[in-house]
C-alpha cells in the first residue's frame, strides 16, 4: 500500500513541467521526509562523474564518494555525520536513481537523524518514483542532458546517443548494459536492444568511416533494422532488409559491421547473425572463451546477400560480452593489442561486478591502456548476464 508521503511526492512530480521535475522532486522529498536538504546527481555521458542538478555543488568522481558507491552498488549508502563531524547528528542517505536497471544517478537526502529500516525502504520507494519521473521528463526537455555533459558533444555523438534505447536493462531473465567511447565524440559505433515477452533482440554496429558520415550510416542501418524488427521479421530477414537499405543508399561503397543477437527467453538459446567486426566472448565458470561465429558480409556491401543464423545454447550464469574492433584492436604505448591478452584478463577480473559496472570498468581500463588516454577508433562494449527462466535451460 502506497503511503501518503509517496502519494504526495507522485502528485508533485506529475504536476511539474518536464524541465522542473528535478527541482520539484528535491522540494517534495525534503518536505515529505522532513529532510534538511535533498540533492539529485546525474551521471555524465562517460559515467565517470556525478553532476548535481543545482550548481552550488561541484561534480564528484564516482570512485571517490559515498554517492558514487550507491551508484555503483545500486544499494542505499548511509553517511552518518558522526563519521566526519562528531558534534553533529543525523547524516545523508544516498539512493540510486534507476529505471529497469538503467542507472541515471543518485538521490541524496540529508536528515536530522539516520532513518530506521522502514524509513529506508520508504526512501528507496521515493527514489524509484523520482527515477521514473526523471526518465519521462528527459524525453521532453534538454535540461537534464545539458547537466549531464561535461563537454560539448560532436554532432556525430549527438546522433549516436539519441539512437540508444538506454544504457542498461534488467529483467528476471537477464541483466544488460552497454557504453560508447569516446563518449563526447563517438562516430559510428552503437548498440540497440528491444525487450519482448519471449525474447530479447540486441544489435551492435560499427559504421564505416569517421565523423558525421559514420554516424549517418549507423543511423540508417539501425533505423532499417528497427523497421524490419517491428514489422515482425526474424533475425535473418532483419539483416537482409537492412543490408538492402544500406546498399540502396551507398551501392556498396559504404557498409556497416553488425552483430545481430536474439535471445529466446523460454528455450535458453541465442541465435546470432555475424555480419561484420564486433566480437563476442563468454565467461562461464570463471573461464573466458571467444564465441566462434560464421563471419558474413557486412550490411550494405552487396545488395543480394543472404544471411544465415547460428544457434548457441545458453546456461544460467553465463556472461556474454560484445566488443567492437575499437576495443579489441586498441594499441598500448608499446604497440600491443588490447584484445590479445589484457581484455581477457579484464573480463576475468570483473566477473563479480554487475554488467553496468563491467562496461564502466572495461572502458576505464581501456582508456588507461591506450596512448595519452585517447582512443584511435570508436569503442562499444555490451555485457549481458543470462539467468534464464528456469534451471532446465542448461544445455
């Protein structure tokens, strides 16, 4: 049963204009819980910083603060003032702002006394209400996207970010996350997914070229794939229809490396069409192995290509990681490819992290691995943890 405080919070948020939802949330949470103050922090595009919606605070690094721990762990993190100010009572409670696993930021509530277990549960529910309201408002205003960016996005990056369905998705059967880099200047790499009652579709694309040309090429291919998927086409038909669309526009001069994946939630089976460069790895029982796929022609290279899908059995507990060539082929200062050994080691080291933290850690390590902390090519990483619907999905 929803409490009066949560009802009042919901009413205040739905009455607020989209650009004013964050301020309305801060005011309503403060009043409902007799708080001293409430702050909302949004993760930047690179998922390196938490940025406050009110300019009186400075951004903080996710690794360096209690709010960052709440964001990374997806759990409430208390910060009693007694740990820092022995003369002051109360403290802060940092609560993740998340919608279906897609991490938006953190809600920080400053209280005169630390809450008991029931009050924490109610504040967690309040954070869920705020998360949903922010997610809806974000589609109707630029206010929160402006807050989240720490540098100007290139036009190509603006196109790519607007194509994304989100950065994470969690259901009973799977947990999924992805990230683009360089976040503020990505060209042609992208990912897409669509959830349904009986399956999940995931695509990872690598548009040929650089800058706006690569972004427009990827935009065309993702639009064609979505059009085919929403028309009821199966995986091979989606590939064929997108291939024809790209070829009709560019006559084979430009093409898109694409990996198409369809997860059957009931049967515990993955169907795949490998039409290009993205690579897939599986972590099972602590061992990392590449998934060998039949590499077929990229979308748009030839107008009459017929695609064939492969079937891969899944086991509960499997982790699948897809990386573009911008990840696999990135070079260290001494010329070593990241995908040769270091990527496999990183996948083993991150086995206990959740998928959003996996992609964030891998991107951070990739940047540290390359020269001058910069990438020579776009990089996309997608991580999926498979649970399945029952233990008998084991094959």
